C-alpha cells in the first residue's frame, strides 16, 4: 500500500487531548476573567486581503506573511506576466504579484478593520477580547512556532484612565487566578518618557537610541545602561540625570512624587504623570495590591505604536521575560476610517505563559484526559446494564466512556490507567445479578460496591465533585 | 489621512459579540455532549503539507485548496523555472509548482495523519472530536462560505457496533439538547446495499447509477426513482424488486425482518443486517427513543468512502436537508500507516444547524451580549464606590462592565440598552451616602434599592441565577 509521510507542516503543532485538557482550562479561565470585566468575544477570519495587512508590520512583517496563492485564471494571468522581460523577480515583488490574500499576522489590525467596517453596529466604547491563532513564517525554534495563539484585550472609543487601570487589573486577575505568586506589572507612560528626554536635554535624533538603551535596564543593569548612553555621545550631565530618573526606587506614588519636579513642568510630562496618578488610584480602588505593580521609568515598549500609558507583566523569579503587556495607542483605527479613535489594550503571551506555568510547577501533570470514568463491559449479556450505568453517570454531568467490547477486566483497567481516567465502574455477572456496580478509584485503589441506582451520586463523591 | 478599505476577504465572516454569544453556547453544548461520551478534543494545524492533502478530495478538491505561496529563495527559484519554455502553465501545474503547503480542507485527513504520526502515544480505541475551521475556495453563496467550521466525532481502532450505535446516540443527544423536536436519524449499511444490488440482479456497472437514483427517494419520491431506474435499462423485475425493498415501511426491526429473507442469504447482506440489529439493540439500551431513528434502505451517502453502517439526521418538517451524518470507514488511516484501522464517525453540519435553529425558532434573539450588568458612574467622587460594587459582582461570578467615565445617567442606560445588558447597578450621590445601590432590571424596569454589601446576591436573584 502506498504510504504518505504523516508529517505536520514546519513550525506547527498537533494538540493531543492531554495538551488540550490543560490549554482549554487556561483559555477558559482567561475568557471567564475578560467577560467578568465586560469584555466581549470577537472573531475575525484567518484570511485577510493583503491590502489590509501589508505595510502594517514593517518590511520584516511583510516578508513573514503566509500568503495565499492566487487560483485559476487569475493565477494563470499572473504567471503569464512573470514570463515578460523586465519583471521584478525578487521574492517580495513575486509574492505581491502572485497573491492578494494572506493569513492573519496579529489580532490588532483585524480588530481595527472590524471597528472601521462595523462602526454603525458597534456601541462605543467597545470592550472586546480575541483569542485566535496567527501565522508568521519565522524560523521555527524552541518555543517559537509559525502558527500560534495570540490573546488581546482592548477597548476602543474612550480616553478614560479607568480603562488603562482596567488593563492592569485584568493582567493582575488572570495571573493571580493562574496561580502565579511572583508577578509584577511594570507601568510607565510615553508622555513621561518624552518629558524625560526633553528635561535631560537629549537631542531629538538621540532619543530613540537613548530609550532603547534605557529599556535594557532589567537585562544589563544600571552600569550597562550608563555605558550605552555614554557611547551615544550624550553630555555627561544628561546621562547623569537620565540615570537618576530611571533608578528612582519606591512605591508607585513615591516615584510619581519624585518625578513631579523634574518632569511635571513640560505639558507631556504633566499630563503623563496626572494620568498615571489616576491609574494608581483606580488600581487601589479595583483591589489590586500595591506590591503587584510598579512605576518603572525604564519600561519603553514599541516606540512607534504606543501614545500613552504602557504596561508589561514579568515574573520576579524567572528569566522568561514578559508574559504580556500593552498600552494606549490612538492612531490605529484611523488607518481604516480616516478618523483616529482612542484605544487601550493588553495582550497575553500565551506560549510564554505555558512555559512559565511549567517552570513554576503550576501545570497539573496528572490530568491527561477529560474523561472521568470508564464503564467496563463483561459479556454481551451485561452490556445493557453497563450502558444503563453510563447513562446515569452522564445524566449527572459526568464524562463517562464505555469500553468498546466485552473483554477480560485487566486490559480494560490497563486502558483506563494508560489514559489517566480516575474512576472505573465495574460490572461483572455478580454485580449485575444483584443490581450493583463496583466503583474503583484507579488513583488510590479504594473501591466500593453500590446499588446501580446510586452509581452517579457515589461517583461524584469519589471524584470530589460533591 | 490615507484610508484602507476595511473589507474582509471574499467568502469570510467577522463574528461580532452578538453572533459569538450564540455560537459559543452551541459549540459549548456540543463539546460537553461529546466529552460526556468520553470523546476527547483534538486540534491540528491550519496549515498542512500539500503532500498530505493532495489527491484526497478528488480533482475538484485539489482545485479548491487554499494554497500557501512559497517564500524567499524557494519562491524565486520556482518562479525562475516558470520562465523556461515548455513549462506547464495551467493553474493546476502552477499551483503545485508555487506552493508546498495549504490550508486544512476537512478534519478527517488531518485526524488520520495524527493517528498515524502518534501511533505510540495514542491508546486505541481512540475516541476524539474536533471543531475547527476549514477552507475551500468555493464560489461563495447564501449559507456557503470559504472559511467555515466543521465538527467531527470519530473513534478509531475497534469494529464494535457499540461505537456505531454511540454515533447515532450522540446525534440524538446533541439535537435533543439543541431543542429540535422533529429530527430523525436515518440508518443504513453499505453491505446491505451491496446485497440489494446483488439480489436484484443489478449488473456491476449499473450499481453506482442505481444507488445514485435510490438515494433521491426523499427528494423525488418513489415514482421519480422508478423512472430513473427504468432509464438505466434495468430489467423490469429488477426495478420491481428494488422498489419493493426501498419502500418497506415500519419500525427498524420490522424492516430488518422483512429484508432478512431477501438479503440475508449473501455474506455481505447477512453481516450488514446482523450489525444493524446490534446497533438497534444498543440504541434501545442507550435510551434513544424508537421514533428518533429509522432503517432507511434509500440512504446511500458517499459511495467510495463508507464501508459499513451509515447515518444521516434530518428534520421531518424542513427542507434544509441533512444536519449531519457519517458512518464506518476502514480504509483512511492506511494511507498513512500502510495498515488499515477500523474507524467510525459522524459530523455535524455547523452552518446548516444554525440555519435550522433559526428556521425552527430555537435561537434566542434577545441575547446580544454576554455582559450581565452595567455599573454606572455618577461623578469622580463616587467612582470608588462603583468600582467596589463591580468588584463584588465579579467575585460572585457575574459579568459586570463599569461605564467608562462619569456622565448623566441617561446615556449610560442608553448604552446598556443598546448592547442588551439586562441589569444596571446605579450609584448616585444619595445611594453612595447611604451605602446603597439601585439595581434596575432594564428589561422589566423593576428596580430595588439595596445595601451595597448585598448587591451581588440581589443581582444574581434578579438575573434568575439564584
């Protein structure tokens, strides 16, 4: 028989049930948290027109798009053109020529497209979350895939700092519910960074490299940052003042007060500090503990994108880096509508979060199946009784699998153990004759013989569900 | 400002929150049912190697694949080849030349690939379900999309008829839980159809057209089928016997008994009738009511695919056609492993099911949002109290949105009404001073003033959740 190699595409993964039991639990917890804050689900198509995607992610992004090849007559016509002399045959020109659709590259651009397309249907402010795969033709490596999930939470249509605080509060609630105990959300503001550059007399052309150096504070510590700033040729007094500002330690409000004199005199500094003060107040009122967030002047994030507050959550006892972040960005929707709308959002780095859960021992290894009970089959005459017991377990909401055919008990229990099913409902001829069933806990080997009519109630108790 | 048209790709859909509230409820109900029967989730990548997909869906299928364009040097090299004389420039040849990956076309082939690739990890028999989008470049039309969800439930690794019955039982349970009251599952067997062809002396070369004619019984009724069979040039006595067999009416076991003498004498007929008898017995024992399934000799389904029992569920009061179906197929996995494994499965036609729910009045129109309560903001001094109330609602598991900024009450309630949020928690200065909150049911306009500490409990009661 001819055989086809059963190989998945490069950089992609099959998720088997044991993976999905964990993933679905964590996705469910995140969805539940977002919805408790009034954020609603949105789903966009995997395929977008290239006109929507191109130019949004830089040259690198355009190169990493998964493009859909044209079909039929339009493919033939595009290929015909290529045969002409003088056609640009670079990969970049070819790919534009041979495709007009591509796979989603992130969730933000499709979100902006939807807001623009459904302006009249959507009540603003619009709180939405989106958890869907995206595709990037990066070189696959450990922990980096070509198809992976992103998870974004955004609100469009309001400048209220309540929303900025809500973003940090949602990070706090998700990471707490996931069981992390060492996380902290770093908070900063682009206006405050602008004021810092101005007040320390960093010339405009040096501001991007200076901010890039400052952003490395958590990796290369103060001495490393000072060296990089020196190398930029900044005046010693500028470097000195920058270093003083970014290393101020203390509670968020203390840092805020310490910066007020230095930065509060410029309009962007005054506005940024005022907005951060509001955010800190709301965070208190939302019940986020003070030890869970910092005012961190060295947080910079994507320079060309964010326009106000910025956020990033890290674990203090891990080298895994950011588990998610975000901020306020006001210029995205305007690309589609011609009219800017204020936005603020955060993302969760799904794959990194799974790595972190594993590192911190927060993933339950033993849960390898969603199935809670195996109902055994003894002989064809007892199948009816086994099916009746299975039915009663299911009616009580339990996930119960019936073994596929009558067989010795041993291979049936071996099957349950291999899958990690915690409970077996065993029906032999004796139990059948007495209208009973043996419930065996396969983890502890405890077992009890109970009337079939009580099987569901007893099984729930043994599984700790009642 | 330059504007990009916010248009989604042809044949695709954006799902807004009001759509997803319905879709997620129904997807959740289906997942829950599958898991109660011990079926476990599986997810495969959207992108597959074309070697896995090509040749599995016929010429039409190959043509409708969404292919991923090669990138970088391999694209340049492929394009370079095209410039050579003598290259086949048909769309079919071009598309093979310019791509080696494509989007998933169905869920069955990836399932077979996973079973083959993970043979040592997966305990057989393996019950799995899969609900994921697939892509087909069909001409879009009403109710037909290029990106749409499929939902498959299959078991690989056993020939037990218990599984065949389980498939029909799962159809029964899902359609019942969705609220359908007029559905019936038609059941037949490929071996019985083979025996029918043989016993009625239909020559081998006429069997496919004869079965194709018989399959139309539910559309063109008996006279139409008889005409088509006559046109094939079959002997009048053959047509007479075929018509008698496919129009036998009665309970499944009565039809089975009536066919025993005619078809039970050939090996495939005897085996098919015995297997159907087992399935009917198990269906009784699984609690599926007799009026919910029929033994329907005119059910044929995909001829080249199924090898045993076949199923299809329809509504008796609708012209929408099949809401799902399936059967036993034994030759799929062997394409990847070189060794056949028995399989049986059913699918649910997700998009058709939504059409049917709408047609039968089973979709709740009013539920336009997942959010259960809007907490209003009166003035900056009362924000803290509003945030505290929101926190208590969320702690009780409620989905509560805080309005984004202090404003007159009227636009806040208009916002809640527009979104379909059922409850408002109103905090003005008077309530704030007395530590109270007004809970207003926005559907009935009932309202009660309660202490803030009791807000969650009272809100749950007003929403009917306690």
